C-alpha cells in the first residue's frame, strides 16, 4: 500500500496499513536509491509497533537498488543524522511518524551531510518513482541513472550510541552542571532510550524520569507536547516535584519542550532566545537564524548578545539550507526545532536540553530568565482557521493592513508589522488552513488585535 498523499512537504507520514505499509516502504527505499544513487545509507527506526518491519522493508528496497545499508536499529531521528555524518554515508532514512498518534507510520529522509529531502528537494521525484514501482519484483536489481545494472547492496549493522553520546555532551561542560532537580516526560517515545546514557554522564542531576519505557501504543498520552492536553502531565508534575525544570519530548525525540520552575510552559520563541544567548556566549558575533513567526524578543536578544539575527522561512529544509549558506551557529523555530551548525546543521532534542541545564547552572531560575520576555512580549501562539479561499483571504488581509500603514512582508505567507504589534499568517502545506501567530507589547493590545484579525480571517 502506498497512497500518494503520505508524501508531505518535509517527510512521509500516513496511517499504517491503510495508507502505507511494508510494500510501500520497500518501494520508497528503492526509489530513494534509484533517484539519488547513494552508495551507502543509514536506516534507523522509532519504537512504533510497525517500525521494525517497515525499517526492514526500507532497507531491502534500498539494498535491491544497489546501496549498502547500515542498520542502526532503534534510535531517535537525530541519531540517523549523526550516523550519516559520522559514518560518512551518502544518506539516511529514519522510519518514524514523529509526534503522530500510534496508528501512524512514516519516514524522515536525508542525503549526505544530513541534508533534508523534502517536496522541492527530491521527495516528489521519489514519490513518482515509488508509485511506478508497483509491479517491480523484489530482489531484482535495476538499471538506473548512469548505471546499466547494479549489484545488490550489503546490509550491515552499526552501533552509533557511544559516538552520539560523546557528540551531544561536547556542547557543554558536564562538570559545570549544578545538581538541578529535573522532571522529564519521555512520553513512551525515543527520549526514554536516548537520554539514560547521557544522564549517566551527569550524575549530579536529580532526575524524575516519567514514561521512559519506549512503547508504540503510547499508554499515557500522545507524544505531541504542542497539544495542551499532552502538556498537562509535565506541568503538573514539575509543580508537584518542585523541580527547577520540566522537559517534555515528542515521539522521535528531535524536539524538546520546557516548563519553568513555576510550572509555566515556555513558548518556542523564548526558548530560541535563551538558547541563542547560550550559543553566543561561546561564539560571540555568530549568526543566528529564527523563523518569521518568532517574537520580537528573539532578534532583540540576539543583537543584545552581540550576534547577527537572520529571519527565515518556516521549515527545516529552508532553515538548514540557510544555515549552510550563512555559516550560522544556531537556528530555532517556534515549533521547538533547534538546529546546530556543529551537529550537521541538523535539529536535536538532546542538545537544547543540555544547553538549558548549563544556562540554569548560573544564579538565576528559569522563571527569572524569562521574566523580561513575559513582561514585555505577549503572544497568541499559533491559531489555525479553516479558510475556503486561502489566496483571496491573504490578499484581503494585506489590503486591509497596508491601508492602515502596516509594514508588509511576503517572506513566508503574510507578515504585517506595526510599532506595538505584529502578526504572521501562513497557509498550511497540507490543508486549506491559515495559521496565525500574533504578538503585541501589551496583553490588552494582543487580545484586541487577535480578535480583530481572527474576525477578518473567519469572515
């Protein structure tokens, strides 16, 4: 089964069995190799019940197409990125559906250097080729590209865990970490496997481990901390344990979300600002990338810390390309994707956690570090609204606010800026939705302008 709708803007994702199964996985693995012609790739997988057989199928397809496949087993997505770089491979595929519910499967695909493969960087070609392989016989090696016929690739195994742990810990001085009390909700995802060997190297931490058993049925809650109902546990437990920090992970553990010492959730904008400050302490004058949705707090913090702020389109493919072009040390997205130049310009969920520990090993609590932001910048968070005609609605918004003197940008969707408030509206990649992020310099203005813009969108 291979429904063409499982190919999204940045990855592959769909219902296991109904939209994507092992046959589809085989065809995607094979199509990936036939299109890009890598000599060697890594294949890893998350803890979902379907992932072992899906990963085997991907590897078989890739090997039948002529690539050597390095099976790195049960890993977080960022460990595939690490494997591609550290083993000097030509690409990699992680079988994961990230934060989606238990019935989903999917893949995140990269090329050499952990460069992402998305809709405009080869994923559409893989889709078309995979769909054309419906009747291809398994076990037969094709002729493709510049080759007349290829021999089947080898399938081997590799243990990337020791190297990965060393790599992420290289971003901090573990001895400098204070004996903080930290609550971690792994959501029965890959963080439960990835974090223990890292935590062993910071024994002074007092860690309350929650839902650390990888379990693809997600018996406690879905592994999507962006949804408020999935954050209730980490917020409540951080307060009950009187912890210095709460941390919640998504399913494949490439994103981490923070709760401060008062139990208040920290928006991704403010986390980006704090991490930028931490990075700039180690590399003064570095360039830092942030996305168009982010609070004014981000650019202003980067400038105050002596860095160079660079606004960018949303999406990991665009962010990673810009990081390479600019040589940026760090990038952050509101959605809690945090990227590091010294981690193959890739996103990591472990490195931000470690940098936050280092930041909190100073004199201030997290709530104190955040107070200047919370007192000045008031954010709506992302609000999604179904819209019948997306281009028409964007044009209406542009005309309305241009007439009011708003500064207009089309870097990604529509951004409008006034002296005391601003907003960005972006269309969804997969649905007829508009996504609104709005900010103001007072709570009252934020509420007033939010209601005003939403009324226009929903009219």
